[in-house]
């Protein structure tokens, strides 16, 4: 899942929607200006649901996880390596922008301007990252190990500042616990903590804007309650759908659009839920495995298929729940890929897995409720299908096909 910035995505969705809507009006010999105000409002409302479709593909650093490694040295020093798109942060732009263009902009700066940009970036990271000992904030220095080492501009994904910001400082005397926090401007954090000279490590996964659990500097990691793990992974599962799972969002919206009654929708959602729950559990236990280069294009095709079928049928076909079940198996493998990257706590594997799945279901339910809140009021109108279902489904199908090609070529 690699959603593009909304500013780029809106142009694509509006163009796709306008083309699909004009095509439908042409088939029915209706000029768009003849469409009544309620129908126009409904069309624009539905457009708002799909306002983040992908735009032109660019070569950019893709940090779905903020990898963060903390090391405590025997002499009392600490160092924290945070991996993120530093070039984008330095220029104050979206992290999905073309990395080569960011490098060109940075290299065009004078030495004085680059120095000022570097200091501003350090200040920004000090504001957006927090290091605490026993609940009290601690000062730290920020450095960029890759800056000035001559990284190649011709590399596949070039960079000036690199992708690692290093925070360094000294542990206060007598400190017992350490916590780390990253602002919501960062993705979910995969936090690894260790002591110099020790093979034991502790790993935590932090939701967007969440603070880490306390890490004991004396007696090892503190005990973690099942409730704490459950809440953490529910939040991660929900965030994986809203706002970060655009492909899954469009799939669920595609299911919502087909019929005007709740029962067919519930059959489809149930089939999808059972399927992705099954493969998620099997994949995380090592029973099945497929590479992401196979799974991700197929997920994109599933989105396109559901949307295309919406255009050519007005009723739930007998085979639709079975097809949705099969697609759910694919989506479960996609969820498993995310969970594998995040990691699961060894001592509470089942709790974390179940909680993540609950979060995913909550996210899907939120999508359905949001779709109903925006266009559900018009489902009884005669023009609902021509003004909402067909244009929206065409736009979703175009997005699915685009993703399929993009993910196949990556």
C-alpha cells in the first residue's frame, strides 16, 4: 500500500470520475448540466470518498515503518538511529516525492543555505522526537552519518542527508526507565532496544503517535500486560485500514456499492472477514507463504474485479461471496506481510494477532459507515446507480488496474 499525496491524487480521481460520469450521461443521452442538484451533490460526495488515488509513479524512499534502534553503552552513553526520509523532512515536503528531484533541490543550495537547512532539520527532529528517562525529557544531539560522505547522485534512490538520523546523549545518573516517542508525522515505529555487549534485545511496535513502554535500565524489560499489547495491536490494525490502507478501503467501498440492501453486503463482508482471518493466522504461524511481489498485484486485481463487476451487474451474483472469499485469502496474506514487518511479541503472540485482526475489522466497519454516511442517503433514488455506483466503480477499477501494473513492474 503506497498511497500518494492527496494533492496529486485528487487530480486523478476527478479526471477519472468526470470521464466515467460523462460516459454514463452520454449513454443515457443526458447532458451533465441536466443533472439535478441532489444528484450533483451526491456525485461530489462520493468523489470525496475516493480522493486519494495514485498519481504518477516516482522513485521515492518508501518507509512504511519507522525503524528505530536504541543502544545503551557501558559508559552511560546512548545512541538512537531513526530511519526516515530526511531529504523530504529537510525541505518540508511529502515523503513520497521523487527522491532525485529532492536531491537536485538540496544540491542547488549554497554551502550557507545547506548549513542552515541542516540546523533546521536537527531542530525539527528535536521537536518531533522525545527521549525520556523516568518520565523526564532528556537532551540529545542530532547527527546525520551519511551527510557529506559523497553518496552517489546516480544511485537508484539518491539522497543527500541519507536515511538515518542519529540521536546521542548521556543517560542521567540513577535513571531506571527509558521511553521513546515519535510524533504523528512519522509512520508506526519498530523499536529495538539493547545494551552494548549483550545479545538480549527487546522489540516494541508503536502505533502512530504512541509512546513506548518503559524499558528498564537495571533489571531488563518490564513485564507487559496483555491488555497493553492488545490495545497496541488493535490500534495498529485500525491504522492499517484507516488512513493508510487505501487499497483495502477501495475494496470495501467496492463491496458497499453493489447493492442497496444490507443483507448482500453483510454476506460479502462476512466471507471476506473469515477468509483474511484464516490466511493471516496461517501465514503468521508459518503454514503458508507467498512473496509480496505476487500477493500485492493480485490484491490490486481483486479491487479492479469487484469494481468492474459492479458496472455490469445490478444484483449480487451467486458466485460473488465465493469470489470475495478468495480475494479475502489474498488480502490476509497482505496483512501478514505488514505484521511480519512489524513483528509480534513472542510471549503474547496470540493476543497480538487477534488484536490486530480486531483493529482491521473495526477499520473496515468504519469505511462502510463512512460510505453510508456520505452516499447512503441516496441509495433509494432512481439515479443512484448511474450517478454514484457506475462512476465510482469505474474510478476504483482504474485505480486497481494502475496498482496492478505498478506493483508488477516494481
